[in-house]
C-alpha cells in the first residue's frame, strides 16, 4: 500500500496544551459522537463528554490537524488518522466503530452525492489496476488470516457455531443449490478469487467451469490447486476481464465481484449476462449492496477498494438484470452472516498482527484493523447489505418450483431446524 | 360491469366478402401472429396462414372494424372484440393466449410509455371506486368459482397436487413463517379481501390483527366470519383506506394490494410503512410485478382493474421501501404458482359459465374468461411476475438467521423433499 503524506506526520506531534479554539472545535465533534456514547479526548487530556451514561470508548486525538480533519472530512480523516496513529481508540475498536456507524445511518449527504456523480468509470486497464491494488498484496498476506481455502467473501453459517472453513463450504453449497447445478452443465464464474468456488462446483456438482480473474497472484494459485486436485480438465482459469467472457453457459455466477464493477459499467455487465446465459440457463450474483444509492466510505475507496461501488438492489435489478432480459427469482440478504465472517477474520487478523506489522509496517496493520472492524460494524448495523440474487431469462421457467430443497437435508436425513 | 358501445355492435355484423384492403390488412396481422403459430381467418373464411407447421388455434374475425382495431390498438381491441363476440378463438383459448403472450414479450412500446406517464393518481375517492368496480361485483359471483374461503390472490403449492384450498392455506402459512409471527404480536393488514389471511393469522399464530379494506361487500363477509369463528376480539376489520392506517405494529402485511396502489401513490405507501412498522418490526408485500416498467394491458386496465399498476421490484425497493427506511431481506418470485392458481380458477369458472352468462350476460362471461386465460398465460410465460418481499427497518437485525425454518417440517417431522 502506498504511503500517504499523513502517515509521516505523527513524528511532528507535540504535547502542547489545547487552546480555546481547540476546545470549541472539540465540543462540536463531541456533540456529534455523543449519541454513540463515544468520548473525545484531546492531546492534553481535555475532554467535554457530558452524557450521564458512561462512555463505551474514547477517541484520543494527537493534534489539532486531526481534530480539524475529523470535522471537515470525517469519512477520509478517520481512516487516515487512525492508520497514521494520530487517532487512538481506547476500548474495543469493534464496539466503538459499530456505535459510530449507527449514528451515521441516514440519507446520503450532499458530499456523498457529489462524489458518487464524479466517480470515474472502470476501464479494462483501471479495473485490472484496482484489483491488483487489493488482491495482489501477496497470497502470503491473506494466507495468514483467511481460512485455509482462501475465501475472501461472506460465508454462510447455517449452524451458528460452525468454523469459518465449514461456513465457506456451506456458502458454496447454498450457491450450487440456488443454481440447481446438474452434472455436465457448464458454468462461467466472473471474478473467481483463489478459485475455491470453481473447484468446489467441479468437484461436488460435476460441472465444467470457466473462471475469470485479472489478479495474476490469485490465478497462479488457483491453477496450481486445480492441477493438485485433479480437476484441471474441468476447471479453466482465465486471465481476463469479465467483459471479455465468450460463449454460452448453463449458469453464470459471480461472488464478491459486482462491487468492483462500478455503476458506470452496469450496462457492460448486463451485456455480459445477455450474451453468456443460455436460454435455459440461470445465474447468481452475490454482492455487497446498500439500501440507498451512495458511494462507499471515502477512506475505504481511497485506501482499500479503489473503483468499488456497492449498488442497491434496485440498481442491480433495473440496470443489470432487466436490460439483460433477466427476471429476479430469489433474493436473500445475508448481512448478519457477513458480520460473523468479519468477526472470524478480525480474530485471526489480530492473532497475526505482530507479524503483519513487522512485514508491512504499522500503518498498514492499522489500516487493515480499521477496515475489518468498520466492515463488521457496517454489516452488523445495516449500513451495508449482502445480497444473493438468483435470476433467469424472462421467458424461461424458474429452475425450481419451491425453495424447499435448498434447505432439505442431503440424502433425506432428518435434522432439527438450524436456527 | 358497465356495457361498452362495442358490446352492442355484433348484431350489425354482416357476412359480406373480404375485399383487397381487408386481405392486405389481414396479411399484416397474420405476419405479426404467425410466430405464435396462430392462424387468422376473416369473416368470409379468407386465410393467409403460410407457416409449414400446423396452427395451434385460429382467431376468427367477424368484421373489418375488428380487423382494423386489432392492428391499430391490439391491447384494447383484442379484449373488447372477444368480449363482444366479434372475435372468436378456435382451439384452446389458454394455449392460444399463452402463445400470443410469448411473442409480445419485449421492451415497452412507445404507446405503453405514454400511457404510463398519463396514468391518473388514485385519490382516496377513486381508489374506493376502483376497488368496488372489481370487488363489489357481489360475493355470490366469487363464491361460484373461488375456493371456499374466497381467497383471490396467488396460492402456493408446495406439493404440486394440492387442492386450491390447501394451496391457499400453504400460502398463508408461508407468509406467517416469513414474518416470524409470534403469539400476542400485533399485525396490520392493508387490503384484506374477504379476511381469510387475517383470520388465519389470529387463529393459527395467536396474533392481534387490524385489517383494512374499502370494499363493503368484502368487509361485511369478513366480519360475519370473525364472529362465527369466535376471533372477533382479536381481528378488527376496518372500512378505510390503507393511507389512514394509524398506530404501530409488529408486522405489516399486504397481499395483492400494492397492484391497486398505483405508481403515483408509492410515496404515500412508503409513508404508511415508515409510520406503522415498529422499530423491532418487519413486513411483507405480496404483489403482481413486472420485469420492466410498463402499464398493465390497456384492456385489463379499462375493463377489469381500473387504476391498477404492477410495479417492478426496483420501483418497490427504491420508491416504497428505501424512503421508508426499510431493508429488503428476502424476495421470492412465485409466478408459476400464480399460473397454477389461475388454472384452478379457470377450471372452476368454466364449470359455472352457463350460470354466470345467465346472470351477468354473455359479454361479462367472455370478458372474465379472457381475463383469466390471459392472466394464466402472463404468469406462465414470464410476462408478469408475483413477488413476495420481506423487509425490516434498516437498523433492525433481520428476524431470521437463515430461511431454513420457513421450510422445516412442523413438529420436526421428517418428510421428503417436496419438489
């Protein structure tokens, strides 16, 4: 991750006393965060928390620059300052971030609308660059804290005490059931990560898969696994953009990719669906979504996911599926499963934070700590949604009569309700 | 149902020979319907069907006026002419209508867009008038061909060979499970028909229900049933518009009502949800929907459902749920279940068509025959959708962790998959 100038500022911080202006500004900021029961403390210990209930945590600011930054552009400055160490969080970072997320729930701000309107389109080149920014950090980095199969998307926990590995497999199985995959069918996967779903579908459901990705590190890893698992004849990993998918398939699947497409490319995405889903086919989109149209948090966009956009269900229905001639058959919101997935990731990340800090630097470790905590809070509070949408060509009968067999025990075993 | 001038025209039809102009016009119309393998025959037996495969049915036109009407404004004239007897369908009316529906699938026409833009808003008064147009035809009419509980919405057939009565109860139970109703909770129902769902929820799930409707015939019937079933203390039937719902409820439910709200009243509908769903609450909308924004068939709008509009999922998400601060949790498309429901209704309607004709006249019987056949075709082909949407306030945890227990056998019985 590139170093921003702000990362180098913390050395210059001084412990000088807060002045009248500082106290007045701190009062304004304290008023904003007090409904979340979060206390603000300045560099000299000054604090104006006035609520009668005890605070759940404290934000400690190291200098005036951070104070002003948080007032002027909180979306960006919170992440930048925490990353640089100019903002400390006392108390449980997850609890504090979740409380701050709750008070931020509401209609998009003017600034967000403007940012949304100005967002650049993802060309073939910038899409490749953006994906590499995040996913080519090195397999070794992700291997430290993802599950053993390197699945970097929302898992599904039909039993709440499942391990992360089990929950990722349960997610794959839910997707295959929703798609009603049958042996011998052809599947195209747009954005295949380290290839785990593609390999799972070929192994467990006997389908042939073409899986697209533009992250070279991930593709190399996926191809090696396909060879090792003896399914290289049924799973082809292709180094290309989803817009270049050719051919017709029985099923289209995309997990955690639509967020990277960007709103300006929805017509291109729609065109891919129209071209590649057979008349008798169907598809599934699994993506991070929103209730209202708004850009991602500005800091996340700058530091973590450049070019990303989490669409509303309405945008996906109207701008991706309808122009492709697709009907929506089934939608499931799994946001609480993403919050649980992130809790697992945070726990694992925390257990390796020393080695991450040693290898990638303190700012990098702090940025990722904040990103994971912020994401858990976002899915836990309803700030972000996780949608799975099943669709089929409008004049094709839906692939299932009811959803019951998505939930039927396999081999007709009798099990109790899983709630 | 009011009599249109066209209903009285058939007496004047003559058997004169088709001229050159008639044959030329018939050729144009035959070209349009030939992909559906439907043959066109003029009043003197003239026919220009040229396909090599045999036709699945024939449209027989009685006069030039009908021929021109079908070319100029097919949406309206087809229904008008069939109702008046100026258009006969030889062969299975259901098969012919379904085939014609398939060739009509496509983007909205300019005429449809203009009609959509010009659609009048449903005021409190016009909403009441429109509902009465259809639902106050007389309970005796509906009792002849609906199920014994008078349920006039899409049923749900978890087993394909269920009776219509069983399938309506299965639909109610699916709705109650999707809403996770618990004894003692309060439910508001907007548009309650003859009250069957309200009574079912109170009886089977122990909830208190306030059910709104503006059809007096339906309300009188529903109140009598509540008294007879001994649940009048838990179910209140209220003669008022959904926009006048007061109070806060644990659950909001509306089945087959949103279609009658009209696109211009979505903000009002949204406001009702915002006002009436408790913070810990949730709701379900069950409605006829479309893939793309377009008005209902013009004849259906004129003769069967004045003021109605079947929205897209995107419109409901963006214009009803998002402004109400609601997140979409679950969507299911049940269009094939509606096609099956309509097949049941058509069978029952056909068995009483003589008495309907005797009591309401031939034009009325033909209009309803066509409306039911057209609806079955629309849901069967994908021209129309049936959506069930579950939602909850954005900052409230979804009422369920997985959907599995919607499909768990009750009392943990072990049953085979129901497909």
